[in-house]
């Protein structure tokens, strides 16, 4: 009863504050408040009220985190971010070239359209979260605030030293343009700014995005994969969240640029778009060999662009591309999987001998269940392709490592197929592969496979958590080896066998490595998000607090080891706890777009970017699932 009275009092106070704000807003809109302080006051009140009014106070009553008698966090955030700040007219999109006017030498035939109709009734993805105690809410909110403050430190430095450039160099406070000079960090961070409730920063960033000229490039060619996931994904997600029409216009500009990459004889995409040649429409030459993730990670963004614009050409292009992968899936040297290297020139996705679910192939697999969800289950082939790869990957890539504590976790390694058909697995794991646990969890929910969640998703995610905790810095290295058990059953620690496995590594083992690790082939930490991504997804799916606690341990270690005067930097060696750790003057845009976003979301109410409402692309950009797409709204 005491808690109920406390919550009632808080809600009454909030109601009074909001009523007063409404009156202030009316005065401000009518010019009776010339200092224009309403937006600032409103933002402060809304922000400081956010942690206490709903999930953190009265608990959540559904899998999407709805409050009992309180407003959803996502609704409060949208009101804050869309409150009229005095600028109601749309921004103009500035560009020196209209990519939609390019006349293709190789135009498409009849266009396929995305499936329409009532979405299939898919299972609930998120856990049904029970009410949260005041003590737990206090801890969670304090942690979330620390993540937010770290993001703000990074953003302020980017704003001061690298504004409108691709990346901040966090040691020298200089900038770097490695992605065509289109402000990669700015575009990649738009939805993070929104999610964290940074209204002033978001509005300023949107205005800067309007001035990006996708008609010129600082490089001769642009990479389809990177531009697609960072830029197009970032623009679409920010539009989905905010409805700012200038973001959709910029997404269409960029989508038309990427669409020019399909102006090839066989209508397969190039890996790099020759910028000036693409403008002529004379046709591009498809490269002979590319990593499979490059063409395989174009589907989600282009499909969603068709969904929000109604123009089927983007979906048509990637749908025909995915035909090639679908037809070849059963005919590779490991049926169900695709080799790392494929040829879009010859449409050969079957003959390679090297396989991985990590770097080079990762997001090809990631996008299959996500496409199924984004299309509302209306394109069954993505479900079938997902199930086939999930079973094949389980048989091929996963192993239980031999550990001193006999922890029952799974690690991931690549494989190759010998001439006689023998499949040989390598025990080299990498940070990039840590996304897999979350994908197994997501697919397990979508396809009603509890074993994919509890047996595979959980153990794979705990394998990456173990790799973080085992290192003296609390940070997982980029690549490492472990001694594999003979099976996934009981695996007692055998020091003699471990020593023999370490000796096979040809001098790569070192006595300073934790027991269980036979190498740290690449001891760096590059600010990567894949581990916290799976930890976040598994938390939202299972509701288990152990994942939140693991996330906090990871955040504490990462923020300490990567901290610089200006922001956060990649670490050269995480296997030795000699502080300050050696660092590299390098900060990828995904640090703000993904890593800190996932850390923030795991400590947020579960309705904020609910996995039942959104599909996140491989750069953590949330696209609305087809329950109701956003309509355009001016800035």
C-alpha cells in the first residue's frame, strides 16, 4: 500500500507538471513567452520524469513493456522528441545530382512488389516482464544514465572536432573520412540520439543531414555494403522513429544511388560503385569474387525503403538477388550454408570450400529471420532459408570449449571442406561471431523453437560473456583460439591435453593468457557491438537478469579500458591489464550507432525499441515491423 501511495503521488505530481507545461507551451506558441524557454523546460521535465513514471515505477504488464496505469516509455519519448520546437517547415534536401534520373543500360523487367496483406500472426518475441521493484529500477536507471553520459561525451567531441566528417579520432581529436565524406558517424548515430532523448542534438543532426550531398564523393568508388547498412539503414530508422520527411527524402536519394549498383548485365549488384561511371547509366561490371555477406546484406534496407515509399524497385532488386542464394542453398559443399566467397558475376554461390558464420558471411545469415519478420511472415522462403542454415550451422560451427571451471558454453569457429568431402572445423573464434547467440534466440521465438533459445542462443551468448570475463581487462579480444571438447556433453578439464593443444599453435600461445585460451591471435578490441547485441536480445527474449548483470560488467570494463580525454578508442591488447591500456587513434561509427545503443537499451524499459515492434539491421538501426509504418512528418 505504501508503494502504491508513493506511485500515485508521483503520477499526480507529474500530471500537474505536464498541465503547467501545456500552459507554457500555449504562451510560447502565441508569442507570449519571447525568451522561448518552453522547449528547454519541457525537455528537462520529460527527461527527468522518464525513468520514474511507468516501467520503473509501476512495473510492466506485457512482453512489450507496457506499464500498468502508466504511459509507455516509447510514447513519452516520442512526445518529447516531437514536441513543436518552433520550426514546423520542412528542411530542403541539398544534392548536386539526381540519381533517380539515371537511365540504365540494363533496366529491370516487370517489377516484383513486396508481399502485402494481413501479416502472419507471429509469436511474441519479447518476454512478459513482471513489475519491477523500486530498488531494481533505481539500479537500472543509474546504469542507463551512465551509458547516456558516456555517449554524450563522445558526441560532444565529435561535434567539436569532427562535425560532418565520417569519424572522430579519439586520441588526437582530429577527423577521418573513410566512407565518402558523408558524415558516417552523424548519420549512423541519428537513431541513438533519438532513443536517448537528446532532442537538441537530434534536431541539429537532422539539419546537417539535409545538407549532405550524395551527388559527390570524396572517394572514387563507394562500398555498397557499408553505405547500405550505415547510411541507408541509419536514415530509414531515424525516419521510422521521428517521421521527419527530410530523412525519407535523403534515404530515397541514397537508395537511388545504391540502386544504380544493380545496373549490370545480369542485374546482380556490384561490390563497389564506380561513382562517376554510375552517373552515366552506361552499366557497371560485377566483380568476380566477393565475400558472401556483401551482397547478402542488402535485402533488409532496400525492402524497407520499398515499404515506406511504395516504390517496388528497391525490393525487386534484392528479391532477385536473394533468388540466387535461395536456389544455391541446398547445393553447396555444406548444404544449408554458403561459402565465404561467392561470385555475383557468374551467380556462383555453391562452389567455395571455406565456410563461416563470422566475418565475411555473418549478416547474410542474420538477415534471413529478420527479413521474415520485416515482411510479416508473408514471404515463407525466408523462414525456410532460416531454418536450413540454423540447423546446418549448429552441426558445423559450434563447439564446447574445454575450460577449467567446466562451464557449459558454446564457441564458434569456421570450417573448410576437403576434396574428399570431409568437413574440418577450426577452433578460432572472433568477436564478429558473437551476434549468433541473439539470432538463434530471435529465430527461436519467431519459429517456435525453444531449444534454439535455451540450448543454443543462451549457450552461445554465454560463451561470449565468458570470453569477456576471462580476460584480465574484462574485454574480449578480436580473435582467439580455445581447445575444443570432443563433444558437447560433459567435458572435464585436462591440463595435459590443454598443454598439448597450446603447443600446436606454433608459438602463438603465451603463459599470460587465461587457461582455456590457446591463442589470442588478434588481441585488440575495436569497440565492437556483437557481444552486447546478443546479451541485449537474449535479455529481452528471456527476461533473465543474469544478462543485464553481464552487460553491466562488460560496460564497466569497456568504458574503463577504452576511455580517452575526448571519447573512447580501440584497444591494442586486452590480454594484459596494464593500465592505461595501449590504444589506437580509431573510433568506428558503430561505437555510437550500435555498442552504446545496445548498452543503453538493455537498461531501458522493455517497450523502448521492443523486438515485437522493430527489426534491427546489422548496424542496430530499428525498422518498424508491418503493424503500422510511420507517416512522414516535417521537422
